[in-house]
C-alpha cells in the first residue's frame, strides 16, 4: 500500500509540474506578444527569459496578511468555542436488553462509531457540547441510548468524568447529560443561535471527534433549509439543516456553528453511498428544537420525554385510483385511516378505520374505507407524512380538532392526545389475530 501511494504521489507531482510548466510557458508567450521589449527581473535587473520563474514577493511571507477574512473568522470561532466541546465515551454491557437492541438498530441507520458486537461489552464514542454554565451537555439520543456507563472528556484534557443521563427525547434524537465533578471554571457553555434566521450559503463549522479523532473541525456551508429526513425512534420526517461540512461517525451530538460562534444545530446524520462515511451531505437538528425542549430536558430527572400519538395505521388516499376514490366517496387528498388501535386516543375519539363487512344473504365480503383526515386544527393535510409531523409537534394532553371525511361527509372530531406505544399495540393485536 505504501508503495502504491508513493507512486501515486510521484505521478501527481509530474502531472502538476507539467501543468505549471504549461501555464508559465503560455504566460511568457502572452507577455512577449504584448510587450516586445525585454522584461527585467525585479531582483536582478536582467532580462527575464521565456519560461523562467521569477520572484514576485519582495517582502517576507506574512501569515496574518495572507489570511482571508473568512479564514480569520473560522480560526477565531474555533479558538473561542473549542473549550465548549465534550468527547463522550459509552459502554454497553448487556447487548440483549430492549434498549440495547433499539440502540443497535439506530446504529445501523445513524453515523455513530460503535463496537463490532462480537462480545457482551461494546464501546463507542460521540460528541456533545456544554449548553449551560451549570454543566448541562447536549448530545444525540443515539449516542447514549442504552449505555450502561458514560464518561466524558473536555477539550485539551485527558481527565475523564463520569456522566449520567438527565433526560432523553428519543423522538427528536436529543439527550441531556451531566458530568460529575467538573470544575465550574472548566465549563464553557456555547451560545445558542436562531435556526429560523439562517440562509442557504452561510458558513457552517462542525466540531467533534470523528472516528475517535479528538477535536476535529470541518467547514462548509448551509446547503439546504428545505430538507426533511426521518429523525428519532419513530422515524417521523422532521426539518433539518443540510450542510456539506464533513460529518462522520463520532461527530454525532457535536455542535454546528455559524460565523458568529453560535450553535445553529446538533450534528446527527449523514447521507452516504453505502460506505458509512461522509459524502458531503450531512444533517443537523435545528438549534431551535433544542431550545424548545431544553427546559423539559433539564427537569427530566432521568426520564424519557414522550411525544403524543393518535394510535392509528394510516395510508395516503391518493394511492387509490380515481375510480376507487369516487366509488367510496373519498376525497382526492388526505390520510386514510386503515386501523384504529384499541385504547388509543383515536379510539377514544371515535375515529374509524377500514373494516370488512359480510353480506349475510350472499356471503360476499366488502371492505369499507375508514375515515380520511384532511386537516388538523384547520391546517390542510395533503400527504401521509404530514400527519405524524403535526402530531409529534404537539404536547401530551393537548386537544386537536381533526377534519375527517366519513361516508362522503365532512365532520370535525376532537382528539385528546396522549403517549401511546403504537408498536406494542400492533404487536399485541397481531398476536391476538393469529
């Protein structure tokens, strides 16, 4: 491998030399054509021969003057914010637990360097950052989910501190942890920006420990603010910041900063070509999501912040043909309820799913469509992905008004939201149906 690299490096040097020589030759010809009089060397006064390299910098190299304004800004931001970065190491001793299995599924989807799974004890690394002067640390939920032991290190130090989970928000892939015994003088809380005020093209600086490499910085721009990707354990599509700043396994939970040194996002995912490494498309959870959840996380006392669920199985009514929709008196757009689970908020509100009826005289079985949800609190729902987005953004105990079409007629149905384990309900009812 070393020999191959050396050959490649030599080949690259030859190609570069050829290109440079061509460029100098062409410039000399152009100068000769434009100015027939012999040019004199700036240092010797002698005529400059065609293709000859001449000195162009009369003064010694000045690194301060050579830096661009953007480079100087990046250096300043990194120097001022690096001490707010935290390196996280986790240990998971029981890989058979429900939390561990969930974590392993998350690891297959999200960029986080974890053990090979060959033994009972697995270890992994991630990133985080101080968010308050009291020592609260924000990271990704998938970094600490199911971990039996968490330790952290600060930038520039090899001393480790034991940390505990204060609270987790799995459906937003966020967690708040707190390290024990960190001197207050060592805590450097990073300022939080406003992700609603971003523009595509602005600078983005990612800090973290990719592949376990302490304190790595990458820079790019905000590539898109219109991206939605599945986030968290429910996999609900949520708004994220897309950036081309390199994000790799181990960057998870680290800060994405703007040119003012403010946190604008929490690095969480990458889009790859199947190789598990950065391909220039990374995603960060907007910092305004962190700010919204932070008070609840701080008061969590080790709990999991739950999000509400309707407790229904759904499909896109637009997937049916026009004839099928017309025959069943269904609208052209909306979310078709295929199943309402027992004990769910939807069941308590009287929503109806698709059902099969049998004609007693002929024995013929006919499937009747369920309710079609067309709006939540008056806001139209046109596709199947919009309904979970609307519900996950609400609070448990909140009442929402769903506009539904039943038997061709619109009606409003009030639903009081609560936490509901949809996966467990589906497993239970499927088992009962067997």
